[in-house]
C-alpha cells in the first residue's frame, strides 16, 4: 500500500470527510478537521485541545491566540520534514522559462532564501543595490581586442550569457581546487562574470584570461588569429580540469565520473551503432561530447541534401526555401546510416570475421547546452578554404528526431509521433551565435547573444549594438549555441 | 438533495483517485508553475502586503489575509490556466474510465 494510497484514505476531516478546506491535525489526539468549515475549531473547543497543525504548510495554530504562532524550533522541524517529503516525490519536468533558469541544487525543493548572519553583515556593509529590469543592460560589456583575439572575445560573450553558467558563478559556487588560485581558469571566469555583471559600461580588457589560456593551452598562444571553435573546446577542457584541481592534465581524466559544472552543462552522449551487414549484429559505443561538428554542402566530403519534407513533416518549422540548407538537414546527414564500404571492414564479433558494415550516430544523452559547429574551414591536403554556404538555423530546435530512442522506435515500426507538447525534454532555444567574416587568411569573429528572453545584441569586440532576430537568423552562422528549454531535476 | 450527495460522492472518488495515483501532486506543481509564470503569485503577494499595511503588522491574522485574498485570488486566475488544468483532469479521467 503506497503512501499516496494511505493519504487518500486517511487524510480526511473526521467530521465531514473533506480532503481540502485547509485540513488541520490536532496536536493532542488523533483528530483531523477542516479549518474552513470550523470542524477543527469545534474539536478544540469541546476537547480543550488548543493546538493544531496545518497539514499542508506545517503552521501551528493556537486556538487561544486565534492565530498561527511561529516558534523557531518548530519552523526548523517543519522545514526539515518538508525537505525530506519533497525528496520522496517524483516530479515531471518543471517549466523553467529562459530568464528564470536557476540551479538551486539538484533534487532540492525551491525554498525562499533566508540570509545567514554573515550574509546580513555583508549586506549591511555593502549598501549599493542594483535593480534588474527588462530593459537594463547589465550583463552586456564589450571586450578589447588584444591583437587578433576576437576569436576569444566571441566565446567569452557566449559563455557569459549561458544562463546556468552565469547563475553558477554569480552565486559564488566555485571553490578553487587548484594549488595556486592565480593559475585557476575557473577563478578567472568567476572574476569575468563579476566584471560583466558589475554594471560597468566601459569595455573590459581580458589580459589575465588571455595569459591563462596561453599558459594552459599552448597551441593557442601567439598573436595569430585562431579558430573560435578550437578555443571553445580548449577553454572547456581547461575549465573542466581546473574544476578538479588538475593543473597539467596528469590526473586520470574519467569523463564518466566528473560532475563539474562544465560537464553538467555541456557534456552530452553520442551513440555510435555499427551494424554488421551479414549477421546484423550491432556493436554500440557511447562517447561524451561537448559539441557537434557538422559537414556542409560544398565541402569535399560527399553531402547528400535530403529532399524537403522527406520525412513527411516539417521539422522545426524551418521554411524550406528550395536549395537552402537548414541546420536540420545537417543534423539528418549527421545521424544517417553510413555504409562503411569494402575498404573499411569491421571485425564482427558475431561472425568472427571482417565484414562490411554500416555506422550510425545518434544522440544518447542531450547536454543542457548544445553547441553546433558548422565546419566552414576546410584544411584538406589539397586546399584550405572557407565554405560560405548559407545554412538557415531556427530559433527553437527539437532534437527528438536525432535521438537514439527515436531511431529505435522508428526501427520497431512505430511511426514518429507528431511533436506533442508533453515531450518537452528535447526542445532547445538559440541563445548565442558566433560568426566569422572574411577569408581564411584574414577574418574577424563577432557574436550575437540573447538577453532577457527576446532581446539580441551584436558583440563586435568592444562594440555592443542592439540586433534584431532577423539579423541573427540571416547571419552565416559558425557556432550555434542552444539551451534546453525545460530542465529536469534528477 | 440526492443529486448533491451523488456529486459530492463523485468528487470524493475522483479526488481519491487523483491522490492515489500521484496525479494531484503533479497537477498542483503544474498549477504552481503556471501561476508564477503568468504573474498571479506576484499580484497576490503585492495585495497581501497592502492588506498588512492597512491592518497593521501587529494586528493582522492569517484568517484576515485568507478572507481578503481568497476571492481576489480566485478571480485573477487566467482562463487559459483554468482550461489547461481542466483538460489535464479530463485526460486523466478518460484514462481511468473504470471509475
């Protein structure tokens, strides 16, 4: 007999049987009575039991004072019991709107903040208050270009506008694990967030960040223009290592066991299924990823543009102007079964011999922030060039068709469900775009970032300007940052 | 009079089923989120503050507040939220037709 079954049968008023009506329990004997109909009052009067507890909120009512009374010890007990009760419940994903994103600690009930003594002290000594309205520009700040460092600047803009990362750093949750905090990139990120949300409007000079990056990612050192995507991966890697105090990459790096903020936000799982063409045995591996690199039409790898609506439904509401490649096209290509050819036979454990096979990639686990890298820079043996093909990308993205689970149901003959509003787990919203203008030899990076749900700004080193959604969606797109719309407590 | 008893009994049975299956808690959480999103919680909080200011912090009781804000709270729930909750309950009832 489950708890809720018990609750259904016994949490009722002993006089009228009602479940609702502010049920209270007598604190002297076993009696439940509703407050609204005054049944608990009657009981209190006749039995002279003057204390009762509200079964919903845990408040103590005194019938002599005729009001709720607040005792510190009782409040503590109530809080603790509520917290325990919360942990027992299984909840469906909670709606978290874009600017309300918070991580209060996985698995804990949201409770209003009560300052500690120390916090009260700090508040008294720091009386300056800042109000965040929908029009305020807090969080926007330009970055000085220190010599072809626009590749770094645009990634910094994207990271400082990643809501979960922002909340993590602004609520001071980083505890430095490094031997010397001055070489900790995470500490520097924390400082960076403080700078961005300080309200200062003058551009920030990220010389310390640049120095730390040069120290910890040697391949990026020097004043040449670097690849923004490479910088992103290197930065995430250093941050991930420094979260555990791993200064020189010597500690055993087990991505499966790390639970640092970087892994919590950016790490997804990519499933690779290799199917033997003879015995149809499938060999599956799952690898962690921080980004998805997508081939584009016009590259030297064969690209098969799928005809519009080949799945029979419009995915992600992208207008399929004939000829325009969409992000969804690229993702479909990325997750299509690929015949590995006779020159790349795989040793099949079922057949015990080398056989031809097909390989397919799908998403096993989606990260909270998904970064798509459009492979515009080609560095093959023959040529180095930039692919400038326009790829249209949506404001909202549903990753359901590319999930490992979707592939399984397709294979089992189940037709793809029309996007129902109840499966919100795979829906993403665009929040940052990094663009590259120019050629491979001389180019410039800029970024668009999203503020306050629907305001977009263009970040060009030190210059921040307001942008329209059209500006963003018409841009070429090199790195696309999407954020999950709904967060689940685990 | 017998129709009223039947309705009350039906309500009680449905409520029991909702509690047993945990659906009631889920609906409550959904409602909570919706009411925060549409600003209802903030509106009522502001109203509470007004009532407290009026009556004086030392003299106001929980019952005063309940009496004051219950009608306002009920009236301020947006129709869209009501519709959505009703739809959820209807779906639930359809799934548990053995009632």
